[in-house]
């Protein structure tokens, strides 16, 4: 039986639904977890039934860790001789030299950050990412805009090998609870049946403008017993959090909830929200935006090119160019009805069929 080798960070909530699309393929499927010194829990390991999960040992020295990862990856490539190599996240430095040698068997799923110069696409990271993307047989991105950005930052790529693949959204986000069930969820998650709930959903980093969101919320709803702002405390930048806590006295703001939400619970928080807030100067189509739309929840987002693929102003979203517009955005989403707009990007089954087609045509898998 031939082998498939998958490279991914299994602590990322995005990985499980994407990798499980390969579950029914009649091959031995190996997953090499990233060398990030994060041991996988039994819960994560058990969720990949049918896959053989491989981990790196914990190595404190970054240089030694990269060196070990390089030779371990080489060993696996030679020993397994995989028919297909699936790479989630292209910014892998020296590992990419090895993967490039097997490029005709490689499909790379870009995630956004590694092709964005404001995040991970710079210096030697851009150099090594470029080596992998140039030699891989297929590269995927969520949208045409992401494809255009990839080509602009890596101009030597053959645009024909870049495919559009969004992976869709899990069914649990589409199964919307009844009004009574929503009240029960609000009490369960927040301890109170708030009437108006806003959810600042992105990781707690400066690039996601939580400070500006909190400021606008307090300007409109400070001490309002019917309104609540949920703030994601995931991947928190501690200095930024401390700055916000000092400026807004967050510990004494009863209707602002900083919560570290696991992705397994994300659908519940979306189902009780009137709107999510997702602000960024540059963005792909984040998974949280796709999940919110499937949950029929308004998206308050930055008015940027990529968002036009899914977000329609004053239909399923309120798009802003200035933080001053947040006041109007809050009012709009509370006083208007969400309008569903069909889009194949959100449909997991359609995306799985497209993924299967690409693998069959390009790799005979």
C-alpha cells in the first residue's frame, strides 16, 4: 500500500476538518506535526483515527530543533516514498528544500500569512516559501484575491498551478438553534440572557484592533445591562492586553467578557451573537468570517478587496473604512435582518468534491 505524508500544525483548529477530507483515501496516511515544541493531547491524537500521527521530540534550542526536523523529514521522505505530500502552511524554512526535491508529489495549501508581506512573507521566510511554491505541483488558496497576492509576491510561479479551494465550513455552524435554545446557551456561556451580543472574534493581537473595538463598544454600551461584548483571548499578546486593561479598566467592565474560546465551542458563541467584528488592514477570507455567515450572523469587517468575495454591505455585513463607523455598524446590525447569500465557498461537500477532483487529476490519488 502506498503512503501519503501530511505536514501540519495539529494544534490549529483549522486542520482537523481539512485533513479528515483525506480519510477515505485507500492509502496509509501519516501526519508529521510541526516542530513547535507543543505536545499533542490525547484528545487531539484520538480525533485523527485512521491516520498515523508523528511528533518531534521537545528540543529547546531552535537551531537544533530545525536541524532535527530537517533530517527527520528527510528520513520520512526516503522511507515512506509518499505518493502524495500535503503541506499545510508554506513558511517552513529549511524543510522546504527537501519538499522542493519531491515537488511533483506536493500540494501546498496556503493559509494567508505566509503570502502576506505584513505577516510572514519577508526576508528568508519569503525566500524559502518561494522555493516550495515554485517546485510544488499544486498550490491552493481560498480566493482569487489570494491567488493574485501570491503571484504578486512570488512572480516566478506558474499561475495555472494555483487552484482556488476554501475547504468550506463544518455542519455544526449551519445548524442554528431555536430562540429558546439560544437563551439557554447565553446563560450557559455568559451567565445572563443578554439581548445584544457583539463578538470580537480574532486573536487578541494589535493587528486585529481590539482596542478600537472595545473603545467603540464602551462609547455606546458602557453599563448597558442588555448589551455584551465577547472578546477572544486566544493567542493573546500580553503587552497589548495589559495596555487595554489599563486604559479601559477591563476587570470592572461587567459587560465585556474576555474568553479563551476553543474552536470546538465556537459555533455556540456564534449562535448567540448578533454580529462578529473582524478588523484588519489586510486579510484573506478568515475561517471565522465563513463560519459566521453559515451561522447567519452579521459580520462587521474592514472594507477590503478580499472580503467582497463573501461580504455584501448591509446584507450580510457592515463594511467600514474608519473606526468612527463602528457606531453606525452596531446600530445597523441590531435593527436589520441578516440576508443569506449562497456561495459555494461555504459548502463543505462542494469543496470536498473539488479537492478530490484536484487530487485525482494532478496526482492520480
